[in-house]
C-alpha cells in the first residue's frame, strides 16, 4: 500500500451495502466487533510469540475487510496470515511481522472511521453512478 492508495474501495462498499440492504448497519457492526477482537488477538499473539495464534484472526480480518472494500486492511491481514502460516511450517516465529502488526491497529481504526462517516445516516451520500446529485429543495414546503 502506498500513500496514494485509497483505504476503502467505495464501489465495493456500496455494492455490499446494496446487497445487505436493511441488515447492512448490523453486519457492519459485527465487522467492527470482530475486527477489534481480531486486531487484539493478533497483537496478543505477537507479544506471546505464538505464530499459530496469528493465523485465524488474520484470516478473519482479511476476509471481512475485503467484503467491505477495505483492501489495504485486507492485504495487511493477509500478509500477517501467510507469514504466520510459513513460520508454522518452518517451526519458527515471524519476527519480521513486527512492523506490519504495528501498522494494523491504526489502519483498522482509520478504516472504521471512514466506514462510520459513510454509514452514518446523517451524512449526505455520494451520488450514484449515472445520476446527478439533485436535491428536491421544495419537498415538504407549502
């Protein structure tokens, strides 16, 4: 991920929102809870030097992040997952993951802030592709 890469692919985010319909906010809430737990488990496993303990939370975070369009978060979680799997096979510990794990929580928090901003019903929506952003200024006026 470079500085210019977007944190969220809003096309994927909006497609997921449309597919989930009224359950979207609830499912996004589950992602928040699961994501927080996964990040904490990854940090804990790093502190305990437990490569096996890195795999499942990294895999979960990777999959769920990508469903919502958070590719950089998903890619970082995938990097952690695959390095942990290699370390298990080699019977070592992936010490080189320390910088990646250190970037994980800030990226997760930044991603969630963007999701919250976009999912808040009081925030004006981005225009749907092909439609102009026209507002009915006279609605409700006598």
